[in-house]
C-alpha cells in the first residue's frame, strides 16, 4: 500500500516470472481502511489456494 497525492491509498500488485519485467496493477481507494480491507481479501484468497506468506529480511 502506498499513499497517493490526493489523500487516498493505492494498493500496488506486481507479479511475473523471474528475469522479466512482469506485470503491475494499481487499485486506488479513498482511504487506508478500504485498501487494507481489499489487501486482506486478496491475501485470504491466496492462502485458500495454498500460498504462504514469505518473510522479508530488512
């Protein structure tokens, strides 16, 4: 999720094969709560299909 210039929030999804440019989809929401709800819905669908969360090293 990323804040946009107009006070809303953008949910940015990026996927593709390794070594390619991949694809990008940006969905705009009026506030962070709406974007969070959409993110959780997408996450739930992925988990139902067998995907697991990946830990990101920081």
